């Protein structure tokens, strides 16, 4: 009822006019508000930029630690577990199977092949009864394999400059 009376008499309209005038300042913004804006800008420019947050995969390369290569001549299949532990500890392993019979040698190689594959490592035969198993942080470069690649891609004529590229 009070609102209706104010609307009919126009009292409410004057309040609206005053409230509009109160919001508008013909002299411009307050000097204190300019100082606040400058302070905020200074704060923005003096802050160190933050790098964008991304979910990066962090890989520990064990900085400062030296790589190791283990040479092992197992006498029984049960020693294969020890070799897997070396691979898990990021140590390459040269395996000499001359102390095992053919059946046990095959079991050891099969077991280590599976373990090496599971840790994204590599394996390579480097001689008769001698293998190298490496974790993913090692790369095995083979001269014989490289020569096979060169001969597969080379034309019929021999070019000594092919050797200079590699």
C-alpha cells in the first residue's frame, strides 16, 4: 500500500532521481580510485609470470649416477630373477649362457625376454650363447645391424661415402 501511495504522489520518483544522481559523478573518477588502479597495475607488472600449468610426465634420469653393465654367467634357471632385478634397477646385463645346458638356456632367455619387454627394454644376441638385455634407458647399437640396413637401402654400386654418414 505504501508503494502505491508513493507512486501516485510521485515521492518514489524523486528517490529514483536522487539515486541516479548519486551514482553519476560529473567531475570524473575519484583521485583515490586512480591511485588504487595504478597500484593494481604496478602489482600486475612486478609479479613474475607464472608458467601455464600442464600435467607433464616427469622422468627421473638419475642425474649424476653412472650407468652400469652387469656380466652374468648363470649356473641355474633360478638366477634369472636376479637378472630381472638388475634390469628393473636400470642396469644393462650381458648374459653368458655357456654354463647352462640348451634347455635351461632357452628357459632363461625366454623368461628374460618377457621381463625385458615388460619394462620396454631391448634384447640382442651378441654372440654364440651371449645376449645383452637392456632397460629402456639404454640403446644398443650394433655394427652388424647397421651394415644390414645400409646394404638393404644401397644401390648396386658401392659408395664409400655411405660410411661417412653413420
